[in-house]
């Protein structure tokens, strides 16, 4: 709550925190039962909560006075006691390929980013879960910014609300009047997201700034609103949570919700992965994969998508592809190869097209489904791994250096080796 209050104290913008200096409750991000409780507190019956969710998530309405099927007295009560606050847009950039990136105010001079990627059959919104990230992955530009804070549920849900609002506000729409999303647009009157493939945002991926499972408390309710038929009503296969491998939280997720799971793997062996993704020193590959297969079993899922950023001379050899295939071939797994997107200060280089294709072919020969992700939004730095926002680093100790120090301590005690023979070392690390 303190975080939300800090957000709302930023001058000049309506922020999606959990509370407000005025004492009004932000309805965006409240679970269905919480909204029912809120309505009950105002003396209204539970069906009012359903009506409110319809206005919020189906029609994109952010003004109580426009909610015409609510009694006038109830609307006045809502206006006095509640608000619908979304993150404030600082900048909007559009790439030549139609990709759109927004910088959103995070309070106290902080900012985070979200990216919309249009494709013929879908519209994918990549959202953030934290301002910055503490996990310190070596190839990630967000990691270079450090970590400031977790986003609130309202700020996470608010990104999807906002993208629909911005993208549906074409000529003839009522954008700015606080009424229905996409009215007068191609997406159908009164419907937030249109239907089927015509939805503006058909897919949501938590792959922006931050490690979503490190903000479990706020991410889980947001996921529930994405799936809720009174919320954004997205199919569970169209909501993807991407993690760098927080194993205990993957087990917890398996108890709590069924969404598509993606895991940032990036290396076929622990020695290299520990350098690229420092959390691997705490949760090595075998432990991580066991958690993934458990998730699939528990949730009756189809497969886990493993993301693998292609770094020239680091993790892109045919031998490494074969090692990766041996790890995954017997399991419900897909590999998504991501050409590295360079950012200032990195000494990693993108693997050549030929190397990426050879890597994919080796994986397929080894019995693993593998695809190469098409890079989008490069001209506005909106491609994978390029989101930076504006982060005042409050990280006490970078995870990479902290875990490297722990490994060195254990090595000095003779418990572990610090490197594996024959491994190709990355040329640069974020730590
Ligand atoms: S790759 Fe993800 S988990 Fe790793 S530092 Fe970047 S944002 Fe954090």
C-alpha cells in the first residue's frame, strides 16, 4: 500500500496505485470478490460489482457518471469513494513495423514500459511487472537499470486497460470522454476488445521490465483479472508469464492459476547459465525443469516455452543445441530462439542468421520444436531485452555479484567448482 500511496503522490498525473491521498479506492485491479465487498460496504448488492466490471473491463469506461445502468445515487457514492486510475503515459513511440511502445509514469521520477506488437492474427501486449529488475541477467538492458519497486496490481492491470484504450481510440471513438473502448472502431461498439481475433489486445505477455514471480503478490490477482470472464476474459493460452526461474514460485503458481508458462533458459548447462542468469546459482537447471514439468502436470498444460537469446560465440554452437535438445526432447517443451538485441554498453553480439538457423535445425533434429522469434520494434528500442524505462536503482546488492560472491565463498570451502572445463565464457556480465 505504501508503494501505491507513493505513486499517487506524484504531481500532475493520475496513477494506478492501490489507494489515494483522497482516500478513494482504485477499483482497477480489485478482484471480483473485493469489488463485491466494496459495493456491499456502500450498501449495494453484489450484482453491482458485476456491472462495474463490465464498465471497467468490457467497455473501458473510467468515469462513473457515464455508467448509465447504475443508479444515480450509487454513481455519486462511487465518485466520492472510488476512482479508476491508470498509469499516466509519458511518451508514445511507434515503430515502422507498427510496434508501439509507451513509457509510463511510475512515480518519484520512475518510469516503466509496455510494448504492443500487432500481427495479422493477433495483437500482443508485453507488459512490465516491476520498475527495473534485481535479477541482473547479463544480456538484459533492464538489468543494467537496477531495481526500484514492484508495480501494484492496478498498475499491471492498468497497462492492458490503457493499451486497449489508446489503440481503440480511432476517429469516431469516444476516447477521452471516458466511455466505451473501441466504439466507432473496427472492434465493435461497446466491446473493450472486440471478439476473437478482432480483439485489440488478444495476447498478454509478462515479459517486459521485471521478474513477475518476484512480485507474486500483485501479479497473481492481475492474472486472475486477465482471465476472469467479467474481467478481460482472455483465454489462458493467450496469457503468458515469463520467468527467469524462481522455482518455489513456479510450484506456487501451479497451485494457483493456469496460464502459459515461459522460462528464460539461455544456456544448456549450469556453468554458463549461472553466468548469464545469476538466479541459476540458487535454482540450477535440473531443479528448474522439474518445477516446469510439475506445472504442466498440475495445470494440464500443453508445453513450456523456453526462451533462448542467441549470443554470438557464447551459447550458439551446434554442440550446445544438441545439449539443449537432450535436456528437453522427452518433455512438453518448445524453444523460442531470440536474436540478441544489443543495447548501449553491452559487449554481447547477436549470433549470425546462419548460426541461429543451424541451432534451430539441431534442436529439431534432436526432437524439440523450435522457432526463431522475429525481431520487432528495433527502431524504437522496443525489441526483446531492450526495455529500460527510467529507474532509480534501489538495489542494495546486484544479484549477480551477490551470488558470484556466495559461489566463490563455497568454492573456497571446496564445496563447488566455479567453472566447468571446456565452457565458453560470455564476454560480458551485468554484474
Ligand atoms: S531478463 Fe528478465 S529477470 Fe533477467 S534481469 Fe532482465 S527483466 Fe530481470
